[in-house]
């Protein structure tokens, strides 16, 4: 569903995920503090649970780790990438990346960086 071959479709789908997940107005007025482990108040915890169980967070991470999706071609691709990162930050409060992948996010990024340098 989160097809990153079309930036407009991706951005639209990400906005739907964001809308189903949490109250953006409440977030604007009281943003989470990522300096300490934040507590995100998801508005539809059942939907969020299903999204996470169907590997939604893993798919968001794969978008960032995919070298083709990191190309910033304009405002919409920048908006999509920033929304992917925001959703990863929010969802990882429910399912930490270490639990999801069995290793830290830093390790994943180092492995991906190494692969990009070698290819």
C-alpha cells in the first residue's frame, strides 16, 4: 500500500496513516519530547496495532533504507521523507526497532551505508 515509486501516492497514503494514528491538532499544541522516551497518545490504538502487526513499521523503515526513495526531487518528496521519519519515530514507541529487527537502528543504518558504498 505504501508504494514509494510514486511520491504523490506515497505522500497521500502517509497522510492517511498519520490521520488514523494520532490527533495532529493535539500534537501541535503539545508535541512529544523525544529527549526522553515519549508517550504517544494514539487515537485509534486498534488500527495502530493492526498496522504494526502487518509490518507497517518495517515497511516505513525499508522506505528510508531504500536508496531510490532517498532522492529528494522536490517539495513533495521532501514532505514524504519527513513524514516517514516522523511516523517511524512515533510507531517505534510502540515497537522499538531493536525488538523489530533484533539489532539497533544505528547498526541497520551502518549496514545500509556500507552496502551503498560497496555498490
